C-alpha cells in the first residue's frame, strides 16, 4: 500500500477513534484536548482529500452533540481546502456541503466567532472570495441567535466592511468589468446578507414594535453610512455604456432603499452637523466620527440630487433655494478632497442644485451662511491649483452659474468678496469682467439698479481700479487683472455720459487717475525699459559667445524660469514686451477717451 494512502486512512481512523470516544461522553465532559484532536484529525482528512468521509461523520445523527460543540474548529482548514480544490469540482462541492452542515448544526455563538475570525484573518486578494464564501453560513448563524443579535449583526457588518475598505475601488469601465479582486460582486453579496435583518426591522416597524428593534436599526444605519464612505464615495457612478447593470449604481440604489425602508432616508438627507454631539467625549474620536459622517452624508446627497437615485421618495415641497442651502455643507465637504472621483461628485452636486434654480432668484441673505462664501472660494482653489484641466474648466462654469443665480445685491456682495480673496490675477480678471457685465445691465435696463451704479459702484471700483503695489506692481504677473480693469473703465467712459454720471466715475476721475492710471503709466515705462535692456544684453552676450545655444537662466515675474538657450530667453522677453504693448494701447485709448470727453464738457461750459 502506498505510504500517502496509508497516512490518509490513518487520518480517517484517527477521526473515527476521537468520535467514538466522544460519543459516550456527556457534553459537559468534553475537554480541550478533545477539541484539539478533533480539529487536527478533521484538518488531515480535508487536506488528504477525504472530505466525503468527514461529511459522513458530520451528517451522522449520533455525532450531533460532538459537531455542535467542536465543528466550528474546522472553519479555518475548510476555507483553505475550498480554495485549494478550486479546480476539483467534486472535492470542492463536498467541502461546501460540510460548510453548510456546520452552519446548520454548530453552536451558533461559537460558529459565529469562528466565521468572523476567519474573515478578519484574510488579507489581500482572498478577502472578497473569503467574505463571499462565508456570508451565507454567517447569515444562517445570525438568524439563529436570540441574545445580542443586533450587536452580532453590527459586528459582522463592521468586520466585513473593515476588511473590504483597504481594497482599491475599480473606477474605469474596464476595471469595473474585470472586477479583478471581486469587490463589485462582494459588495452586492453583502446586501443579500443584510436583507433579512432589514426585513426584520421593517416588519417590526409595521407592528409598531420599533422601540424593541432600535439596536438592529442603528447597526443597519452604521452599515449604510460606512458603505456611503466606502466604496461609494470614490466609486464611479455614472451610467456606463456596455454595462447593463452598473454594480456600484446597483449597490448605491440598494443602500438608499435600506435607509428608506427603515425610515431614515429623509432625516439623514436634511440633518445638519453644526455642533459637536454631546456624547462624544474623546475629542480625537469625535473629530474622526464627524468627518466620516460628513463624507457619508455628502455622498448620500450626491446620489439623490446628482444621480437622482431614490429621488422619487422625496416630496416636491422643497424650494430649489432650500435644497441648495441643505446641500452646501455637503458640497463643501466634497470640494475639500483632492481625489478626482470625490471632487467631481462635489462639482456635480453643486451644478445639479444650481440648475434647478432660476437666474437672479437666490436672495442675497443666503451669503450670510458661511458655506455660501466658502464654497465659491473652494471653486477658485480648484480653478487655480487643480492639475486636472477639465476640473478647472468645470469649476469656472459652476462659479459663473452660482453668480448668475443671485439677486443684484447678492451678485455685488459675492463679486466684491471674491475680488478681495481670490489672490489670482486670472480669477480677478474674470471677476472684473463679471462686474463690467453687471454695469452694462445697470446702464441699459430701465429699472433702477443701485448696486452697480452710484456710490455702491464707486466703492467697488476702488478695489477694481487699483494696483496692488502701485507703480512697483509686477505688471506681467497681474496682466489679466489690469487688462480687465482697463476694459471696464473704457466701457464706462464710453457708455456713461458725464452729464448722466450714473456710475459716479466722472466725479471720482481724479482719484482713478491718481491710484490707477498714473502708476500704471509709470510702471509700464519702467517695465518696458527693463525688458528692452534685458533683450539688448542677451543679444550682445550671444554675439560674444558666437552661439545661440548657450544655456542659462532668466527670471520672469519674480520666478526663475527653467534653463533655456539665449534664443528661447529672447522669445520670452519679446512676449513680455508684447503684453506691455497691449496694456499700453488700451491705457492710451482710455486716456484719450477721458481727455476728449472732459474737453467736450469744458467747451460746453465755456
């Protein structure tokens, strides 16, 4: 007889010997040694391919008490063998039947701990496979538990989600279709696992026994909140062509259904986290909890208001401005993150809230809420700092949408605030162009507009028509702002007659010339002279070196440029001079218009 075969027979014999010895013992007389011997013998049977014999032992009615007490010890070797026999259908099937039998026969409390321990010990690529394998027996065991059932369900869901959380969330269409680690499949299997416990809560609510089921309800809410943070916060949730049922969209829909069915969806959507919860005594823990909760709630709002999942549950009584107010906290949370997947959710949520509103319908009072100032400032940061160009463009479009929704006083207040805080010449130029557009509306519409005419406008123009550091201002770095300011002034001088003086510009002309036009003229002359001298030096140096390929550095707008040839440096310097010429041509036109209009008025008066 081959040696391997004899060892296998020995393993089966050892198991039978232990079983026979334990059959005559009372349950209370089982010793630790019996448990160990049973586990070792059972493991040998599994590893040596004798799962069929082990299954017979487990199914034998005489062994019921033994299996009830000792069977949970086989979970770890059983899981190993199920993965080991992947290609051997018969052996794998027998192992799966053993697992099913253990779920039916073992002490629920012991088996529950054994199953959870197995899930906790799994790492890497086997996490999802292990979770999916053990979900059914774990559910069977939990449904048998009476005492501490809610706690056990909550612990199970927490352990499962903690194991899944380190796994990367598939994002692209190809990654979702491949589902390499099985996360998409696993998330939806967890929903099937949770369903009977959700049904139990719903059933008890219908019988008005909600108070008895609050603990289980709380555990399900925790699970939903965890799911909203992972995987849904970073998951790609747009409909994808070629994928009939998007796994994460399905998962999101089911999470919303759970919250709706247990009566928590609307309260969670309209909850406001403005202060610390009093029960959080540990400050660090409190901060983590609030952050996690805030991100989960933000994701929930995104699912409902941007992806329209579960939106049919909502009454249509809420005004668009109220929905925007409720969502601004969530939008701010999402825009504070740097990942594209989360940032894009914040932008989409903001855009969808704004598109519900009529232009000019948002009252200026809303700017008293901190978020209504913080969020546009976050948009400015994305526009100026985010390396993803499409994000910057989308942020700019949404900022304009936001400005358009306010009433006139709101536009005035918001534009003034952004002009003071953006600290970026390109953004400042964009804001100034918006101010110019509002002045145009004020001058061409029949109704009175006190915010973009008269003393309010003069106060705003003090900010617009100024140079940060007078004649010493870096004109190249601030060229976008300066050009926008000059274009605004040119428009006002042409459009607003001195006799009407609706804008008030003509009465403050002396101040504008002193604070803006004269320092700009001086600054232009200084800058042009400096750059012309630089060009002359470079040309002379090139002649001396007899080569245009000498590599050296040049400083533009206070920043050292990358090493470049003299020829490349000359291109940069000429480009700067061209910008100065452009500014100078608009400045000259403004000065000419002012002179012509002022002279015409003087002639009329004389």
